[in-house]
C-alpha cells in the first residue's frame, strides 16, 4: 500500500453542514471536528457517517475504473454473506470450523482446477491477495534452496537469486528486497514484452531458487510461455544437473485459462511447476481481500515454514504473513465457486474477453492508435498512439478521459522499452458491452480536440492517471 505523510501544513479544518449542527436533533456538534487528532468527545453515529460519506463521494467511480484488475461488482447475496461473516477471524479455525472448512474446500477446488497430480495431496491456503501469496511462494522456494545448500548460505558466494521477467508485478521486487534475494530480470526486447525462456535459463545458476512465470502480464495482459519455460529448464537440468522449480504467478490468468484456454498447459500438469497463486479478488470474482496459493504436494512446502499454535484452541497449522483477518472474503469465494461452477465461470470470463476483443477492435479502427495486445488472453489490452500521431500522446488521452469519469492508466514500459508509453484497459465482470460502447463513444468524441493540439500537453504524467498498477 502507498505510504502517507503526516498532516500537511496549513490545511483547512473539516467543515460541517449546518443541518448537522446542534439545531438538528440527530446532531451534537458545536464546532467542526479535527482532522488529524481525536476529538475530545463522541458524536452521533449519523453525523459521523455523513461526514465520512461526503468525503468518499470524491473518489472515482469503481465501475468506470479501467485500471484496476480487482472485482468491483458482486451479487447482493454475496454482499449479505460477507456482512454476516465480517466479525469472524479467519485464523481462529477452532472457533469458526465451518469457515475453515469452506477455505479447505476452496483449496481442493483450485487443486482440481489446476490439475494437481493428486488434488488430495496438494496443500494451500487463502491470503489477503496475490501479493501475500507470492511472498509465501517465494519463501518456500528460498527455504527449499537453503535446505539444499545447507552449510553454504548465507555466505556471499551463495546469495540466492530469483529469475523473472522485468514485467513482473511489484510484489516480486518487494519479496526480493524484504528477504534478501537477488532479482535477475529478463528485459523486454523489441515486440517481446515478457520473459523469454532461453534468456531466463541463461540467468540461472546453482543459487537460483526458482523462476517465475506470469500467466497474464500486468503490462499488456499477455500470457508468458510457461510450458516452454519448463522445457528450457528441463534442458538445463540435463546439461548441468540443476533442478530449478517454477512458480506460476497466475494472479489473473489462473482464473481465466482453466475456463477459456483448456488446451493451454501451464499448471501442475507440468512437473516442474511447484506452486501457483491467484487473486480471488480479480477474475476469481470476489471483492478485494482474498488470494490463494497452492503447492503441488507437501514436499514443495517445507514443513518448518508451517507454524502450529494452540492459544486460540485446537491445533492450528498456519502459514501466512498475516494472522488475524476476516473470513468474509473466503466465504464469498466459496459462494462464487458454488454459484457459478465451471460453466458459469466460463460464461462470465468469455463475456469479459468478448468485450475486450470487441473494444480493442473499435479502438484500432479509429486510426489514431496501435494495439499491442487485443484482449484475447487476459481480457486486457494495451495500445499506444499510431506512429504518425504527434499532436497528442497517451498521457493526454488518459487526462481527457478522466474528465469524463473514465480512469485509464497511461505508463511507460520497463527496461529496454522505456521509450514505449501505453494505455491499458482491463475488462472485468460488470464492464458490459453497453459500457464499452459508451467508452468508445467518449474516446471518439475527444479525438478532434486532441488532434487539433500543436503538441502533447500533459506535463505532469502522474497527475494524468493517478494510481495505475
């Protein structure tokens, strides 16, 4: 999460509508409450609610946010279940055994969905999201490497490293920084915007704890070639004896490919894949706050990383960075699995892909833009301005779209392709054909003004798009 500084100097105090003041029987205030310290006394719940509610009106509309991958709509029944479970502590499995059972069932369903060789022997857990899931998977890779290299680590010569594409989500960079692992990143080259298996193998050595494959790049929505990566590592083992495992970061794609790309081999069908993660709150179709990580069997997760405590009652094995957290999102995940089944998920994900491919085609037909991807893998596509467009850039487009309520990220690509700046559109459940049509109409309406500019006008590129990853 972003870090926030303290109180800005000279900031105005919070203002209060007179209707909320002492003349109103539901109010109790004679002065505006402080913003950055606790007030001396309490206020009526209706007053507190209205003050917070009014501030939040200035947030963007989540349904029009085409930057975020997270779910922005669920059925009312799911919201009701979440409200009923918001006071349940997910970690207290002895006190809430049925919530724990629903988590276990979700893990079993994912093991089956991802073709674990023996779903009953796969191990896994829920997390707060894919970032925590990736941290846990990385820790397991590092500990397995450490056990293989007992006696050498932590000597300087034996510093562990992790190989991945430069397009990985920032959580992998955090993992390497937090747990002192050297990140070895395969740069982008030309029109290749993700990891190349041969280039990844060249970065591997006896201190490589694993290689990360991304099933659905954040930058452009494309799948990385996980099967080809495993094949290249098989060849490395034949030549050198190095047996390097693969973790698949399927934050988004692990809930798309099983339904829409069933012939694509990327999961536990590949013996070299040791673990897989996904975000339940992305294409798992649950509100923010849940992720999943699974290992193909108990051997892939070192036992010493699993802690057992009994001070909440019972014998509770746990492997997570967090301890207490709500059970509501896990319950909502089970609701979605139960509600949709395979056919339901297939229909929802296909609808999102159809919207993505249809909208990308409409944008390409405008003539001002060049598509990098079309939304035919993840329902996500990236595009940039056409080579002959000089009057505006992607940051101008993002700024002008923001004026009409659409939040579309504009950003530059990483190492070796910093010259490339793109816009990215994420199509999620709830972003319908109708909304896509409105988006295309608004973009078309803006183009005459953008074309009439003498040059790109957006100086503050960060202000153009706000948070975008």
